[in-house]
DNA sequence: CAATGCATGTAATAGGTTACATGATTTC
DNA sequence: GAAATCATGTAACCTATTACATGCATTG
């Protein structure tokens, strides 16, 4: 079974969903998978070349007037590799979570409770802001089906996190955050 | 204001909380910040050298018998840099989220509903498993205070995600996942 | 005709993991 | 005396972002 690099997965997926150029893939990813799976030009173009060499995509020159343009289509091999990964990815599912706000909370003992409170509020506001941005995307009504479900996940996740911080602020003020006992 | 690299933040934080050696930092991070802020030897040791050169930490040779050992203490400059970052990080708070399960859901149109259902179940089970692992850590009663709050965050996040996938399974079976309308 | 959008691409840099190598000490 | 733990470190590799460079086409 062919192993796809992280970026190859998005590329093949978007190609099969109708994307044509590298530019196109980037635009679509930016308004959909971005928050849980990004892709930059610095990854996309070199990867498209590797996928071409591996026979998973096929490029065709499709200039628009004098504007050089390369359209890619997914090959049978590419479709198979994509489908294989969609059903049984090699290795455990990749999940990465990195959160500076949480790290600052973790080191809360090095700050005064007031300073921690400021940090919690700031984190909450950022996540609220993110949730609002996602809600706008949703209101524009663009996605439907599975992409809509993923967007919904993003909104609800951001709102859950914001709510968690809101609750942490409350607990801090009530004096039972830093003294938390492991609840049984 | 001194800019700390991502790894420098964890290192300085753990040093101020009492860690002594590079090995020590790694052990402590592995059972606490790991899920939202990891650190590997390949990062820690070179970074300790850079921090030494920058005057943020001070190494002292403290062999245990014939075992070479270097204990690090944070300097006044180091404490200031850490405290500055804890209160006002340069730039927006770093937040990274990467989720292969969600990407597979996003491309659900390329699979049959049955295959999507299998993926959802698999994802849910993985997150349930993670939650259980965190719960064990918590049951061992090791952390208290802010570290305990961060662990609690981890448990509740994993459980929230698992619940989201459980609900997605239900909606898929009911036929209103892939046909989702943007709810107003 | 200026600004924006379409389109491709590279170089520098950053940040990170994994695997390996080495060797002492402690515990069973 | 074998296995696990303490301890340090590096080399190879992977993945990714940012900034830059280039130039055509479209829209106001």
C-alpha cells in the first residue's frame, strides 16, 4: 500500500472533489480544512511534482491566454491510494494539539491569581473570536454535506474551549481552580 | 523583550518549577504537558546550550558517582524572560490543531456511508481510549493546582471529542449528517 | 491605469521526531 | 548478573511556514 505524505492527502482529496490547479487547492483548503489541516504553496507545488513522478496525478498544460496554468487530474493509481488511506490509514490516526494558552495556565504558579485571570480572559476572547469567524463562514452557506459537518465541528470545538476558559475564570475567582483535588 | 523559542518556554518553566537536568525536564513533560506541548531530547539539549549562551540558564556539573550530570538553574535574566512571556507573549497565542480523523470525515463523499460510519467509530474509540489514559494519570493523584487543571482540560477535551463523534455516528445513521443544512 | 486576483515556483528558515550511540547506576 | 533507569548527546530526516520573485488577466 502506497504511503501518502500528509500534504498528499489533502491534494488528492481536493483534486478528486474537483480542484484543478495548485492555486485552486490552496484557495479551497484555506476556507475549509485550514483549521485542522493546512497547506501552503511551499508544500503543494513540490508535492504535486512528487505525485506526478509517482504516477498518482497527471498534469496537463491549460494556459488561460498568456497565463501559464497546469491542471492536474488524479489517476487510477492516485484514486486507489486515496481510497486506501481514507479507509485504512497506515499507522495510528495523526492527532496534534498545541496550545500556548494552556501552557501558560499550566505554569500558573509562577504568576499571581490576578495575572492568571487576565490570561484566562484573553484566551477565552481569542477562542470566542475564532468561533465567530467560523460562524461567518457557515452563515455564508457555502459548504454542505461532510465539509459542513467538519465546519460545524470547528465551531463547536472553539465554543467548547471558550466555555472551558469561562468556567476556569469562574473557578479561579471562587478559589477552587489552583486547589483542585483529583475528583473521584 | 527576549523572544523565547517554543521549547525554551517549557524548559524555563520546568526549571523554575524545580526540574534540574535535561533528562528531568523530559520525564516531567512526558507525564504532564505532553499532550498539548511536547519536548524531545533532540530539542531539549541543543536548546539548553543556546539558553546557556544567552545567559538565561546556568549549568553546573553535578556528577552522580561516575555518571556525568549537568544541573541547570534559571538565572535572573531567564526568570524575567519567562515571566514576560507568561504575561504578554509576543504575537498571538500559538494554537495548532491537526486531526486526521476529521480530514477523513471531510472527504466522506468519496466513501460509502457504511465506510464513513466505520471511520467515525474508530475515531471515537481512539479518543475514548486517550481520555481513559488521562483519567488514569489523574487517578494516580500526582498533580495538584494548575497542572491538575491542565490535565482536567485534557480529559474533558478528549471526552468532548469522543462525544462529538458519537453524535456524528447517530446523525449519520439518522441521515442528517451528510445532508446538513447551515442551521440559522 | 491601478489594484486585485490568478498562477507558479523557490530559498531560507524553523521546528520537530526518530533512531542511534554511549555509558553509569540502581533494582530485582 | 540482567534489566531497567538515569543521563547526555548527535545525525538524518521530515514537515512546514514565510518571504520573495515573476508575470498575466480582470475589474473598477
